[in-house]
C-alpha cells in the first residue's frame, strides 16, 4: 500500500501537536506519559518530534487524557483559525 504524501499543512499541524504535547508533558518523563497513554516511548518521541505527524485519533485521545488536556483544546491549538490561515 502506497501512502499519499503529506501536505505542508499536515506536516505543520503535526509539528504544532508535537510542540503542544512536549509543553504539556513539562518535566514528566516521556516514558511516564507514554505508559500512561498505553504507548511506547518511541511512539511518543516520534509524535513530539514531528516524525509521526498524523497519529491515529485514539493515540491522540490517550495522550490528551494522560496529559490532562481536552481534545477541544488540542484541536483549537493545533489547527489554525481559518482567518489566520488565509492571511498567512
């Protein structure tokens, strides 16, 4: 199966998600948060560094729960507002 290449917008969104997760993790270890979300530390590392810019919904939901974030907040912070996207 051949995957469709990601658009620049998808890559940017993945980078924003990774930065947000790193910020929310703070001083907690990657291993601690990954275990709390039922993921490997390597999976979390890939998401945080943007090497996995489009994680599955349930992966994002599990990380949000482990970090105490709401999915609504993640969405607002990862996807630019339409007006901001148009003026960029």
